[in-house]
C-alpha cells in the first residue's frame, strides 16, 4: 500500500505544513498506543500473587508456618 500523496493544489508552504501535521499525528498516535499498552501491561494483576517477586522475597507467615517460641514446656 502506497502512502497518499500530498494534494497537488497546495502551495509549497502548505505542503510543508501538511507533512508536519500528518507526521505529528502519526507520532502522537504511535505514542498513545505504546502508552496504552504499557499502562495495560503494568497495571494488570498477576495471575498468581504467590509467584510475584515480592511474594518470593517475603518470609512465609501464617499460623502453621510461624516458629513456636514456646517450644520448651515449663513445669
């Protein structure tokens, strides 16, 4: 597919402005798409929170995983 040519009925100055505007719109559209993809990717929840990096760095806690401090029974 060939790009559309600049209209012939424009002056040289108008053709330059036309090219600048169309180029600017293309760059704006590309940046908007990249930003939308980035925001979608970065804010998506993890599939399994237990496999995230922060979950792997935290020590395991819970009622069955906490070491007992009272393992010596006093009589």
